[in-house]
């Protein structure tokens, strides 16, 4: 059911994105693109996979020092390709890649690994939370710094429609869910020793917290932040390269490319397989709403950007999956 709903949402967003497209203009815009810059964008994307792998390894080393760079790189790639099957499932799949390659706690107990699944999941939660925080900070800086240019898009296209759909009852529901969650955590802690189910769930929750706190045990913590900066520079280069590939976007600069990269990140956050549809919709909306780019040309840019990223993720994901499947 979830997969059907997710695929249906992707289809609806694709329809909204392409419904007003004049296909002759779309194909003409596609033919005018400079493909060497598309290849540069794909190269930057593949380098970002490697950087994400070694940054993730920084969080995993306090849990299991035996985890290699190749394993975390493969985990990131396999997670990326899994997201095309079911949205956000890649975050769980890559945890399994690490646990499978982790050393056992002891020779007498090969089933229990140092990097247990729950601990690895905690590092993924930390990494993705940090990624979201950095994206929101950059987005706020870009929007506030160029409010006359970018602010209207968020106010008119995102904030106003969202605020009109939310009423007071929604916040009561959020408050009730928060209270229920706190009560559930207390019950798990209270009965963790007397109830087998509570004991099991509390153990998983504790493992996630241990993985989340691994950042406090990292050596040379500054490297984690340096890797994060380099990752966002590669994201920026990916967007800028795609802008350079499109002659009809010659008026856009590096700040505009960064803005499109951040807006595209919001599109990938929508729970559809591989960001299909959502990415095209929000990018074309931003290009037409801010820069007055015709819908056909906005869709050309979105298609170039998304398809080049998708091909890169599929190629590296398939290669990493084959490597992990063949390695004993």
C-alpha cells in the first residue's frame, strides 16, 4: 500500500510538472544543452558519494574500528539505489551493509556484531539530522540574504499555502503525539527489566542512542565538519554544472545555483521513489516563479539534473551491490 501511494504521488507530481510543456520546445532546449557540463555534474556527484562514505565512517569508528572506507562507500551507494525502489528505505538498507561487514563482539559469539544494526541506525539518524540542519541553515542564509529575490517564492509558494491548510487542531494533535511518545518511552524504561517486549524495544532504543552519541567519541572531530563542507561544495558544483549546461539559464550565477540545489533538496525530501516528480515540480516552480523561465525550459533543467544524478546513483549502486555480493 505504501509503495502504491508513493508511486501514485510521484505520478501526480510528474503530471503537474509536465502538463503545460510544449514538447517541441522541450526537445529543442534539450538539444541545446552542453553535455560536457552534465558529465562534470555526474563526476561531482560520484565524489560526493565517497565523501559521504568517509564522513559516515568517522561516526562508525568508535563503534567498530574495523569498518573500512570501501564498506561505508558501498553502503551509501546501495542505500541510494534502494531509494528508487521505496523512498527512504535506503537509510535502513545501508545499515545492514555495515552490520554484515562488522567484526563480531567475540570469537565465541559470531552472531553479535560490534556495529549492531541499532547502533549503526543511530549514526544514520545523526548524519541525516545534521544534513537537514545544514541545509536549513544554508537555505535561511540564502533566502534572508537575497530576500527581495528569493523570499517571495517561499512566502507565496510554500509558507502561505501551508499556513492556510494548517489550523489550530493540527497543533493539538502534535502535542498529543508528543505526550504519547514521552509516555511510551517512560513505560519502556519502567518495565525494561520485567517485561520481555519492553526489554527488547528498550535495547533497540538504547542502541540507537549509543550510535547517535558516537559523535562525542570521534577523534579529530573537525574532520567531520570539513567533510560536511566539502560535500556541500560538491552539491553546489553539481547544480552549477547543470546550470552551465543549459544555455537558456546563462543569466543565473553561483548563488542561484546554490539556491536551486537547496530547493532540489526539499524535493528529494518528499516521500516518492528517488524524488521523481517532486524534484521536477519544485525546481520548475522555482525557475518560473523567481526567474521567469518558461515551464518547458525549467523542466529541461530539472530533467537534466535529476536524470544525471539518478544515472550516477544507479551505476554506483549496482557496482557496490555486485562488489558486496561477490565479496566473502
